[in-house]
């Protein structure tokens, strides 16, 4: 499965089979986490065979079931931490999809279980990502149109529209999709694209923007443009 195929196949899954991650799958995830932490200046951690984080009231309200593996999305406090968490976390989400796993971003419906993760000085946890073998593959949700979130038209490059279409398939908090993409034009023979977050009473828009930007890059092809 390619990343483009993973974007189309991925849906948020909250109920999982009572089955641990395969050894080769967990090794592949751990290897990628090491690289992502270095590049993204993060402290993401894969926790396995630990059921307590998703046994609380909020988890039951969120309809989570049999979550025993998850990613702890942590990093040092910074203005851009949420966006980096979203961007590199979604990279791991799509990798997991290619490995036959299912996932779900979780902002509130989890408990922090002592001694299951490590935080260095100045680091905080921003989210969890449930991960495992889903009881189902999830389902589609209503999404906005390309025109609602971008200035794509007949005169913008085709890759720009493809990027926006991929971004619209990105997971966002309560499916709010409070982001937009603008094709700016050319500068030094390079196409320019601007991504913005919108306002939301719910929050998580900066993290959602990072997730959507990763999807956009996969759909558009990063070689085609530079971010403004």
C-alpha cells in the first residue's frame, strides 16, 4: 500500500481486536519513531500491551474498546509544537495503515498512566494515538469541498487540487476541517503554497493543520512547491 492509498483507506477506528502488535510491525514503527523524533524534535513513544489508558469514563464515552497499544505524542514546549505533533504523527498514522494497522487521534479520551512513558525537562504530552488491529476499517465522514478550503481553479496546477483533496481526507478534531490552502504563485521558479488554520472553539486547529499539511504534501508531491 502506498501513502496515497493509505490516505484513502484510513479512517478513525475506536474498537480493536484483542490482539498485540506483530513483532515485525512494532519494530518497523519503533524504527520510524526514532527517525521522526530526531527530524521533528519530538519525543513520541510507542506503548504496547497497556490497557489502562483507555479504560476511564472519557474513553467509554468516546466508545474506545480494547485499546492496548498507543502512541504518546510528546515534545518540548514550543509555539510550533502542536503543528509538528500533527505533521509527524500523521506520518506515523499513514505508515501504520500501510502495515495493516488502524489508528485514531485522541485529544482528551485517555488517562496518563504513570511509568508508561518518559518526559524530559520541559516536555509535555499533547495527544495520544490509539493503534492496533481494528474490529472494522472505520467509515467515511462528510467532508468539505475543495472550493470551501482552497483557491483551486482551472488556472491552478493540477497537483495543487490533488493536494487539497488529500488534505480533505485528513483526520481533524470532531471533523472540523478548520484549515485552508492557497496557491500563491511562482517565486524563483518555484510554486508557492500557503496553509492557514481557522478559528475553532474546540481547539486543536494547529495540530489539525500539521496533519492536513502532511496529507497535502503526499497528495501534491513535495517536489512541486514550497510552503510560504
